[in-house]
């Protein structure tokens, strides 16, 4: 299952001191801290999942030439016999605002034992790039031209929504698997929505938003009758905040509802 968590890595920021200029739309992304409650939406009939509950904390910090992100995720799943499994993960990224460099680290723990570690660094240019893994084993892969990193993918998806597009197809490297990039299909539903009053989170009222569904496929399996390995539906605001999401892990689907939001002040670089 594709559980992702992001850890603070501001100490790596000097790596990007000579980075190229930010991509268009980078200035729209806001540093923030958001807390989510996770609950079971529904379970497939054959899965036998009766309950799922947990929490997620997601943070984005502006490291001037880069974004430092952290997501902490804990989920307890209960089956029809009353057995429970607790999974948590901690996933960190440092992504340059020019979309050319990504550092990532993921640790996943199940029932107190480490079950997965992924870490490494990737670089990308218009001609392609490479990713070098240090965990779980040293390995290197080439990246096809057009491969996106997580924040740049969010920016491109929001730009597509504002432009009235329905689809965004792109390979995505997020560092959550040692298998390298995954093909993604982003479907934008309902079009771009104008700013409106927001009683729960007034800080989001000045921003438009769009709903989208992102499906992740193994390379070469995208489209047709292929079933995605993971799928997430979100409501993304123009500043990069997602306040609602559904995470489809195959056997069951989890709701993520934002409970708290704190926007960081801009500037300081």
C-alpha cells in the first residue's frame, strides 16, 4: 500500500543555492501545516476490512530555492475478526523550485517493525535525468524526459485545471518506491471553481479550487483496462492546500478530512 509521509530536511537547502529560476506557478504554492483525520470510506467485499482510522500531518516549508515537505501518517486497520494492524510512515522530500532536483527519504513501520526504507536523490532536465537510490539497495535509473517531481506535478495539475483541461498525463517520481517513476493519469472533474466564502477555513476563501483524481500505474501499464496500483482523489486549492481526499489502496478506501490548517507567512528569503 502506498502510504506516504514527509520529514523536515531544511538542512539540505544549501544544495540548491545555484538552482535555476522557479517554474511558473511556484510562487502560488503556500507554506503550510495541515492535520487530517483518516476514516474508512468503504471496503471491497473480499477484503474483510471493518474499520480504518488514523491521522496524517502534512507540512510544506519554503526553503527559498526549494520546498521542504513532511508528512506523518498513521493508520490502524481492523478486519472482521477484530484483528488490528497499525502502519505508520515518515516520508521527507526536498524539491528545488526549478523542478530539477529532488531528495527523498521514506521509512514505513508495521506493528513496530520497519518494513520499508527508500531514500535517494534525483535530477532532471529537459533531456531527461537520473535517480540514484541509497536505500533499500544502491541503484541508479534513468528518468525519461517529462518526468515530474511531486510539487511540480501539483503545480502542473492546478495549471491544467485553470486552463480548462480535463487530463494531465505524466511520469511522476515521488520517492515512495524503489521501483522508480510511475505513470500517472490526473483527471480533473467539475472544472475550476471561483473563490467563495469558506466558514471552516477562512484563509482559503480568496482562492479558487478544483477536484481531481490521480491514478498511479506501473510503467507501461497506463490506460486501457489497466487497474492503477494506487489512486487518490483531492480537492486542491490554488495555493496547493488539499482539504479533502480519498485514498484508494485497492482493498479499501480511506477518507482524509482536514481538521486544522496553519499558513506560514510568505517572504524571508
